[in-house]
C-alpha cells in the first residue's frame, strides 16, 4: 500500500513537472542567448489552444501537436523580430506576447466552438496517451530534450555561440559569428518547446483546452529557470522539485503533517516563488543571469 | 513603419487606431461585420450614461495602475508587480475598514485608504530592498511577488478573513461608513436617474494622484534625482544620488499608487474583500504607462482609452455573442508590442 502510494505520487509529480520542464528549457534557450523571455506563458497558451483546437477538428493527435508547435513558434517569431531586429524592450515584448496569447486563444476559441472559449472534449485518439509506466511520450521526451539541450549548449560549436550571444555578444561578433542569427535560432527553439509545453497541458494532462489553462505555469517555469541558475541539468531537477511540490499539495490537502499541522494549499502554491526570491536575493547561493540578457545587440 | 505612415499623427493615436484595426480584422476573420462591431464597441462604451460611467470606472483603476508603473519606470525600475501590490493593499484596506465600525465615515475612509497605501507600499518595498541591497532583479522579484500575493489573498479569504458562516471566499461587508461616495447616490439625491455603475469618488483621487505624481517627478528635488537615476545610474552616482534611497522611494510610491486600484474596487464598488478584485488592472497599467510614455499627465487619456476598450469589449457580447470580450486583451497586446518594440525606444 505504502509502495503503491509512493509510486502514484511519483507518477503525478512527473506528469505535473512535464510542462514545466519544456517551458523552463524554452526559457533557458532564449535567455542563455541573451533574450529574456517573460512571455513563456503566452506561447504555452497559444500552443495549448492550437493543439487542442486542431486535434478536435481533425481528430488526429499528430496534427494537433504540429499545430501547437506552429502556433507557439509563430508568436516566438513575432517576438524575436521585435526583440532582435528592432531592439525592442524584451520585458515589454514578453508581456505583450502574454496578452496576445490570452486574448487570441479565448477569442478564436469562442468564435470556433461557441463554448465560452473551451474546445470540445477530445476523444482518445486525439490525445497523447500514456504507454509505459503510466507516462506518455511527452513526459519521456522532456528528459530527452533536457539531455539534448545540455549537449548542444556545452558540447557543440553552436552551443558555444549561443552562450557567447548571451554573455558577450560583441566577442561573438568579433569572432565572425552572427548574434542576430544565433538569437533568432534560440528564440525559435524557445517557441518550439513552449508549444510542446502547452500541448502537454491540453492534449496529455487534460482532454481539451480551457481559457487561461496555463494558470501561471509559464511563470513557475521562469522561477525554476532562475532557481536553476540557467543550467539545463539543474533546470530539470528544479522542475521535478516544483512538480513534486504541486503533487504533494494536491495529495496533502487538509491532511496534517507531523510537527507542522495542516499546511494550507496556498503555502505550497507560493513556495516555488518564495524559494526563487530567496535564492535570487543571494541568501542561499545566489543566481546570476547571463551577462547580456535583456540587452538588444547593436553593432558599433 | 507605422510611425512613418502616421507622420503628423501623435504616436498614441496611431497605436490606438492600430488596435481598432486589429480588432476589426479579427472580427472579419470570424465572419462578423467589422464596422458593425466597432460601432457596437463605441456605443457600448460611450453611447449612454451607463456605458460612459463604466468607462470612467475602469479608467480609474487604469490611472492608478498606470501611474504606479510610470513612477517606478522613471527610476529605471520595471515594476510588473502592480497587480500583487493592489491585492495586498486590499488586505490592509479590508482590515482597517472591517475594524472601523462606529467611526465617522470620513475617518473610516481615511484610515482604510491609508492602510491600503501602507500595505501596497510595503509589498513593493520588499523587491525594492532586494534590488538595492541584494541585487535581486526587480522584474523577476515583482513577478514572483504577484503570485505570492495572490496565494496569500486566497488563503486569507478561505480561512482567517472569511465571513463567519459564509461559503464564499470573501470577508463580511464593510460597515456602512466605510464606503466612498458613488456617482449614483449623488444623482439620486439630485433627483436624476442613476447610471447603474459603481463609478465613485476614487476618480477624483486618481486625478489628484496624477497631478501629485507629475509634481513629484518634475517639480521636486527627489523627483529629479529619481529621473536622473532612471536615465543613468552612473551619472546619478557621480552626482551624489543615493541609489538605495531612490529605489526605495520610487518603489514605495509605486506600491502606494497601486493601492488606488484597491480603493476604487473595494471602498468604491465591492464594499468587501473578494478574490482577485483587481482583475488584471495591474497589467493594463503597463500598457497605459507605455502608451503615455511614462508621463504622468498623459496617463489619464491613455487610461481612458483602455477604459473605453474594456467597457466596449464587455458590452460587445450583447450584440455579438460569438465575440469574446478577450478580443480587447489581444488588441492590448498588439498595442504593447507596437509601442514597446516597433515605435520608439522611449527610455
């Protein structure tokens, strides 16, 4: 019984971590290349909606996934154009993407399906279903993406350029690399991963889209990114931790803990943010973002 | 591109126009008549006294939130935490208002408003302090503080502050004295027909706050130091400006201004503390401040535009049931992207 409980808790933690892992790695790609992204939430929402809407219309989960990625990458491309080509303020653009994501998904959803912004409930064949140990391909894929991200970042020429674009873009420029191209590529990957994160929410965890269903997960992923100090391995671990907290909160609702008594659910909800603030403030460890993050690059 | 097309047209007007065009295109895309939709938007927001009063009521929130963003921005601080600061201000306001039974109305209102300002400022001062003393990035900390505030409010309202015997996550109603004068009450006294809106005296307070913010930024020594620090921290340092003091004052003022949203919503309309009463006004404030170029006196017209869009969007549903009011959020996003990215680097 105890073993079963632990296994089901771990399974839930894994499922809840999955969208965080994709979104956190998405932010990592963008920010290690020097482009701060507070618009993860908006791109996830676009991915979640496009995935569920297209899966509902076609009945095909593969086309749904492709649509999720395409929608999120479209937003990322617009964001990348304004940020990289026009040197626009990255925080402002990220906030704009969140607004566009929230607004357009609710608007198109209401117009298409006339169910107050929801998509119809998806049948089994239009969803991402668990196939091994109660987990689905998106969850397993998240670990693969983390490994690939770490490999590209630290073991390839492109990864070196990407980190240079985030730490010292002038050096990259002087060495003959293109800061623009590197940052565009990073933002595109960010869009791809945000699309998968959103698709996990609407195609795997739920059977359809609800307005605002990301519910701040894009920002928890951002917190995890800071907490992980912008490193892929630590990002994976932090997302698992935050997902685990979420699963624990659901499980322990109303149940007392030894020595602590009943902990309100809201305390669990606030914990990832509190931990990140404490870390960011340098009380434990400290976190330093990539040196050029947030700065548009202009050639002299 | 748009700046070039609209030469001679002020930028904010061009951006507002672009938002309307974006909405018309969205409407056409789903097979609705775009001109009819825009007409319904304008009539819903400005066509009768009710629409007009609601427009002003929303604009009141947006003036406070826009000022909160703008004052911090002038110090080079991007305060994304106005939403959370409003929520925490609401907690302070409710604590004072609930304890004000028997006090004269003017005193209850004064104390509740001051409590709101103190709580809002305190919630903004923590990220300010973390930045000044510990180097914590203010954008990230204020985002985190939004979520912490939201969790805090939700816990307070399901547990310690919930009205006895109520299942709703809200406090008991404030005592009758702790409420601001509503336009409708005045109209009834004058024998005129009420508007059916919660428009209240907060609007006057918002306009006063706007003038005060202008005077602070452009007519006071501290405001000058704030702007110098915002334009160039290095120059400010060599000029002997104490950075910690500027950061703390700017964030404190920003949080106090954010509390205006709580005053309008709670003392003016709800008369009790409820969940997420600010309804995203803190984020609209970012768009308002950007549109106004962070100039306090330009905040009112910018806030009015967003009040118009929000009321118009809410009223659309009557004639166009297929059009979600969220179309306004999308238009707002397009505007923010245009101003923040494409048009100018107004730093």
